[in-house]
C-alpha cells in the first residue's frame, strides 16, 4: 500500500509540476518521506531520517512527510522538526502540489491530514507504468478496528472506489502492457463499490463481482490481491477460484494468531477453527494453493499455551510465507493499555521459532516444485547473471532462467530444476 502511495506521489509531482524522480539525495529539490506507523520502530525511523537531510535545507531543498506517521502526528511533526515544509496524510497526497505552493506563498509549513473520502482518486493523474505488473487500489481505509492496529485512525474508515472507476483504470493499464494486476486495500474482500460512479441509485457490487469482471478481460492474464480479511472470505469469493483461472494459486490471508482467546482480545471476529474451515473450502477447489499470512507474536497476555496453539495452526495449514512481528503497542489503540508481562526475550524466541518453522515449510513446498512446470511472468533481466531473466511464479516465488530479454513482460512456462525456500531456478519450456 505504501509503495503504491509513493508511486502516486511521484505521479502527482511529475504531472502537476514536472518533477522527475531521482535516487540521489544530493540532486533533489524536494525530499518526500512516506511513513508507516504500524509498528513503533518504523515511526521512530522517520525522525532519524529527517535529521539526516536537515542540513540540505540550507541549499533550498523542500522536505515533506506523508503517510500514516504524518496522519497520526500532524502538526507535532513540525513542532519536533520545524524544518519540515509540508505534512500530508495517505488521503491527501493528491494535494501535494497545492500544499507546496501554499508553503511558499504563506511562508509557513502546511499540514493537511484530513480524510476527504474518495476525492483522492479523482485528482490523481493516470498512472505511469513500468513493466507488466501494476497495483490498483480498490478501497481505502479500514473499519475493522482490531484492538492493536492504528490503521483505522491513520487512514480513516473503509471507502470503496466505484466499480466503473476501477475498471477504467485497469483497462488503461492493459493498454500500457500490464498483464498482471494486484488489487490493493486493507481488506479488499470488504469491497462494496457503486456500479456506476455518481449514480446514487446504482447497484453496489462486491469483490467477487469485481474479480469476475476483471477475469473476463482478455488482456489481463493474472490477478492478485492484497490484503483480504478472513471474516469476509465467504463462499462467493471461494467459488471465484473454481471459475477464474486468472486468480493466482497464492493467497495471503492474515490470521494473526492461532489461540481463540488471543484472537478475541485482538477483536479479529473469527476463531482458529473458522479460519481453518475457510482454507479447507478453498483447498477443496485449489488443492495446491500456497497460503501465506501475517502473525503477531507476544500480544499482551500471550502464554506458552497460546503460542503453542499458534504453532499448531501453522503446522496444520502449512503456511508458505509470513509477515510476522512482535506486538508493538500503538498509542490510541485499546491493546496499548493491556497489561503485558511477557519478557521481550521470550517474545523474540517465539518469533524466531515461528519464522524458522515457516521457512522450513517453505523449503519443503519449494522442493515439491522440482520437475514441475511453473507459469512465470518475466519481470526483468538479472543484474549479475548475463543471459538470465527473473520472473515470478503463481506461488509468488522468484524464478530465474536463461532467456532472451524480449520475453520481459510475458508469461512463459519454466521447468523447475533447483529450489530454495523462496527462489527457484529452471529452464524455459520450448513450445
Ligand atoms: N488489513 C490486514 C489484516 O487485517 O490482516 C493487514 C493490514 S496491517 C496494516 C498489516 C499487518 O501489520 C497486520 O496484519 C499485523 O500483522 C501487523 N500489525 C498491525 N498492527 C500491529 C501492531 N500493533 N504490532 C505488531 N504488528 C502489527
Ligand atoms: Fe488493522 Fe487489518 Fe485489523 Fe484493519 S483489519 S484494523 S488494517 S489489522
């Protein structure tokens, strides 16, 4: 989501003001930080990063802070780092040019961290595409209010983009050579989009409907999405996997924990059994679908027994990959006030055990790919190995193989000859 927002900031500044992107801080006239506040470390890093560029103000460089830390801290960022020129939130990044102009005109730092609903999408220039894969945001914000999470406070409540807007953006992308779309949102399966934009009487359509319509587009060959929520993973969505072969054989479905007691304290709204039942139904349709997930270790009050339940779930499902972190108390969230007496060292040990288990599992899954033919979307030439191309399999592993650069941007079949946990090597199948 943040990568997508960063690209949008580049698009906005490129379109409105003719800025171009540079990787060199010394060349920059404007430095923008896109920030994350999901965990504490990411938040603190912003201020140390700001300190590192502060000296560039002397030569007239402008500095902006966007994203969720900006949304959470607002004017407090200017108070702590008065050399910052503009502070903007995830929902106001399209106003960046106006904010920078106002900064100059009023000679005063500008802050805009409001949530003007879906206005953002109406004011973004058409995306500039680099490659055959693209992200498309279909909804913004989150209304789930899990007890540990800051997102509903920093990105606002869930708002879905109108269906015809999403389809128009995807059509535009296919005309630029995009053949794989990754639909983005905090809970994409909570999508409830108006069929016709601006028509209050028009029908509201759900995520399954959107997937079906994208599946019907000849030019779009692959569909991914990030992230969905177990609660809204109903039969309508599961059935899409039977009729829509463009939906990749990989699902990232965050479970967070395996102990019902902790899931309830997290306010996730499902039990471990309900999660398993969803996966069982999906695997009845796609037996070899790869499942990855998010986990939080060391939630306040997590006992050894709770952690064992989490590990039991991990063994049962056979997760293929994880984004797993130690619980970080976020100011303003209910879980931040819960008593927490588990020593950090214990949490760290649990996290390492969880990650090692999932990696060992990924290794086993990768081994099973040996000798199989995987459909790979070719992304680029390998930097260090002449003649080698890199792409991504449906199960979300990087695949390297020898091939001509003209294949970049296309789907090819590759026979797997070597397998590490998250990367595969192979030989292209000559047709
Ligand atoms: N909406 C998605 C969901 O419900 O699963 C995930 C979005 S959330 C921004 C990304 C991940 O950050 C979560 O799945 C969770 O594992 C992690 N996360 C959120 N708040 C956290 C916290 N306070 N401490 C540690 N990890 C956290
Ligand atoms: Fe955060 Fe995801 Fe829960 Fe929303 S559903 S509050 S984004 S963890």
